[in-house]
C-alpha cells in the first residue's frame, strides 16, 4: 500500500490548486469579487415609523405552502444578515422551500431617532409587522424568527401581546446573561459606574451609538479572526466558497448602522449594567413591565457553538426563563454569531432545524 502519493499525482494536485487559486484571483480582479450578492426579489407591503415590511416573491410557477415566516432584523445589523449571498441566504432557502417569507427592517437610524426606545420595537414595530404578515397571508398564524437582538425583541413582543397571531418563535444567538459574554466581562467595572458616567454622557451627546463604534464592537467579538484573516485568505485562495463568504461578511460589517440614543441607553442600563433580562423581566417604564414567562407559543432557542457575542452559556438560561412556552426546544449548532444563521455550516444544521420546526408547528 502506498502511503505517500505518487509524484505525478502530487504534481497534478498542486497544479489544480494553483490553477483554481489563479482563477479566483483573476475573477475577483475582473469582476470585483466572487460572491453573488444579488438580493432576493421582494416587495414592500407595509411601512411605518422605522418599520419596512417586505414580502419575498415566490419562485415562478410555484404555490407557497405552510404558515408564513417573518424574519425580524436586529437593531444596528443590516437586513442582509438574512440574505447574505446566493447560496448562503436564509431567505433564498425559505423561498426555495415554497415557504411564504417576509422580513421587517428599520432603515437608516439617525440623530432624529434619538428619542426612540426599545418599547417602540417591542410594542409597535414587531407586533404590527406580525399582524400585517398574517393579514397578507390570508389570516394564517406566523412563524417569527429573530436573530441576536431581533430574537430578544421577538420574545418580548410575544410576551407583551399574547393575542398576536404567532404559530411559533425561533430565537437564534440571543444572549440573556451578559455576564457570560467575553466581550462584556472586561468592561464590567466601567459598566457599574454610577449613572452620569462617560458612557451615558457620550451616547446622549451623539444621539446614540455611532456606526463606527457598533461596527468595531462586532469586529472585536471575533478579534482572533481579524488577525488571522489575511493568512486564512491566502491559504484558501483555491476555495471559491470560502472567499465568497469572506466577501459577503465584509459587506455585512461595512453596512452596520447606528443605535438610536434612547434605545442604546436602555440597552446599556438594562442589559449591560444590571443584566435585567437574566431575571426574566424588562421594565419599559414605571407602569410597563414585560416578563419572559408570559411567552406562550412554542419556542425554539438556538445557540452557536463558537459565538462570541451570544455564547452558549449566555443563551442557555432562556430555557429556565421561558417557563410559559407551550413547547421549548434548545439546540446548539456550529458557527459564530453570524455563522450560526447564515454560515456555510448553517445550510446543513440551522436551516434544516428551522424547516423541521416550522413544519411541526404549521
């Protein structure tokens, strides 16, 4: 038995790799990249204050089947998180399975939005989007999917309005115990300073968290990849899929937007300083509290095995907080924060899991 490859085979393999790498470099130079970044076709069907609701067009010649899915965008992250690139797009996958697919996004946040708080999204944007999707889909209940902060908004909206036409919830990469987030742990001494500190003064002056700061926070969550990225890129010049994914993720990061001032203040005080969500309760005002135990719908909670923003230890406590859910399922899938949703491994892990969940609860 030959342990080492024949010299001719080795030479042929090297030649194939070099040829593929050269082809990828040439394609990038000639066409500006390898990733197919065409967005899935969609139509605006409803809008309001920081609310744009889109319906994705079904595949020509097909009839949509099953209850509709609403994808809830997190604040600051662009809606392309769900439509990253062809071949790694949650939207493309759902439309391809004939599932009626919708998405709510919020547009470009600016200084004029500084007075908006998280109650705007929990009590207005998400509930109104759910009702509009149900109406557009002929009165059917809605599978609501929320990634990252979108998952937190989804849970709180469902808890706050039990009459919403929801078939099920799917919460992906949504941390509820920020003590377990590596990015936050070194900052705890600063976060626990009395109100009126530098952080509070800064976000009030800027009207929120500016785009460069939000983008930096997302990048620093995977700082190891930032340093190894050039080496990884050179090592994978022959891997077209790897390079295309890097391009798509870079575009996602470049399109991160700002947080409105009041919303960022609430997130800072309620989530980062006091870790309030871990108690299962968020106080939107003196007279308005929302409790996670009031979520009644079947709920799927998903954590990424390598997530630096929503690590498994920060997501798992939701299992003990969503005590009112008709059914509760917790799963760990491969990938980081964005990767668990739309990485290459998500095609074989997260997406089939969602398909199974929707079918079970149609």
